[in-house]
C-alpha cells in the first residue's frame, strides 16, 4: 500500500493542448486516487434545444472489465499504452481548491520533475483507460502491484477532457460513436459558432433535431450519455430511434467532403481565433451555407426534407422497415445530398414530395433490402430509380433484375 504524500519521478511532455506529465503508478494506488466520470446529462433547456453534459467516459462494463482481468492474470500481461488522467478534480466535476490536497508537479533539477500526490483522496478523473483500471478489481490480488503508464493533465477543463476522449475514441469500433460525437460537441456554448468545425455544427444540428418538438426527428435520435431520460421526462418516446452518429455523419457530409481535415485546419488556431473563412470551398452541396454561417438555412432544409420523408415514407412503414433503421436514414441523407446537387440549396417541399413520394408504395421491409452497406445502397438506388433520378441502365448489371422486380411489384 502506498504511503502519502507520494512522490513520483515524472517526464514532462509539451504539446499544443498543453503540458502533461508521464509517471508509472501501481494499479492499486491508481484505483485509490482516481474516479470514473461517465458522460451524463446534467440539465436541459427545452426552449433553446440545448442540454449540458458532464463527464468524459462511456458507462463502464463489468463484463469487459472481467475479460481484461483474465488477461491481467496471464504471464504475458502488458499495457504499454497510457492511462490518461485529469488531476485536481473532486468527484464529480468540481475543481479542488485546497492547496494541501491538490496534486502538484515540482521541478527537482534540470528538466527533472516529481509528481506529488498529497493524500489518498480521489482527485483525478479517468479520461481514457477506465476498463483497464477496472480490470484490476477482478484480477488476482498480487497483480494489483503492476505498474501502469499514466499521462496526467493538471487542471484540464472538462470541455478539453471531453474533446480528448472524443478525439481518441471516435474512430474505434468498441466505443459508441454517438457518445464520442456528443463529447465532441461538449463545449458548444464556449465557442463562437463561426469557429465550429463541420462535425461540431453537425452535433448541434443533431441535438436540435432531437429536441425541437416540430422536428421530424423529435425524440427519434438515441444518445449515449447517462440520464438521457432528462431530455424527455414524460417518457413518451416514439416507436423507433436511430443513433446520433448516423444523423451527425449524414449532416456533416452535406457541408464537408472531409470533416476531419476541416477540423484539423480550424484547430490549428486557439478558440476565439477560429473562423470558417479559413476553410477552402469544396464540392459538398451545402458548403457555401456552412462557410457563410447560414446554419439556420441548413437546419430548415434538413427539417423540410425529413418532414416529407416522415409523411411519405416513415408514417406508412412497419417497425421492421429498413427505411426507419440506420441504413434507411443513411440512404435518405444520400438522396438529400444528390437532390441538392441537382436542385440547388433551397429545394421546395413540392420538390421533395416528388422525389420521395414516388417510393411511397415501396415496402422497405421487403427481402430485397437488408441491414448492411449493400442494403443502404439498394435503398438509395430504389429511391432514386422510382424518382427517375437514375435509370435502370445506370445500375449494376448484376443487381438490375432486383430493381426491375421492385418496379413491377410496387407501382408508382
């Protein structure tokens, strides 16, 4: 058991976000002085379609922790990647102001440092690596002396903790993408809209689509943070939902060909110095609206198109219909993008009714469709074919009989 105050040799690493300090600390002590801070909704402002988040972690999974524990018990156990911590926070979210309890770093020589942990109090939030730590709750006791590499940020604001989590995890399959996207938009209210990257604007649009009672997506977007029931306290949820990641990615593709590249360009500047005017024009259909900060126009277009989708397709579809599932929503975003490219960035309701209404007789639970990338393409092509935006001759020859059968089975 560690004796406090604990002094550990530390290496300083300086990066654009700020300095952090690298130390080796045994697992038992780490479990003693850290806490897990799951992302959760803390307040909701339904009038402005806004909600606030705290925390920078997904909800923990004891099952996964036990699996990791089995690995910890092996003779080949190794964790070369660092546990990322934000020091000097009290469970949950409040900055520790008591100087006698705060973690600190002391310079002890020429570029030599020591991390001082004064007490055994839980004073550091886990940003990344929670399941590795939880694994030590279920492993053989002697394994708890294993040293783990830690990267420690001092007094890192919650918004940056969330940004780190999202940046690290957004492309990893085992992490809920919806949670990562919600984390990426964590500090929407701390940054001027002109500085929002495409995926951050897409998070804002998605949140508004979910909370706006006049939106076709109202309550139909499933989010990952804890306390999500605070968004709709009456408990009246619709009979189907799609993930936040699905809507965010569909929206982002309307305003950027490469949202990650745009984000990286903007984030070369500090908050306050970021502006969409720094980004180049590209061929995404609503790029000019995005660059000119016409976010309300983008939102109106989304609600216009999906209100027609609701009227012409969703309202008549069964719960098994793929038009209400992820592949169907993705296909609808594909059709929206192509429609804007053809009609300009302000199509009318009548335009959208002509495009989507042509497929209103199609049963998208038909065996011709499926929940896969191929299924998404097939739904998109069906919508375009019935709307006469493409011809059967333009479709892959191998699949052409399937589309012709659909045309015969579901007359326009």
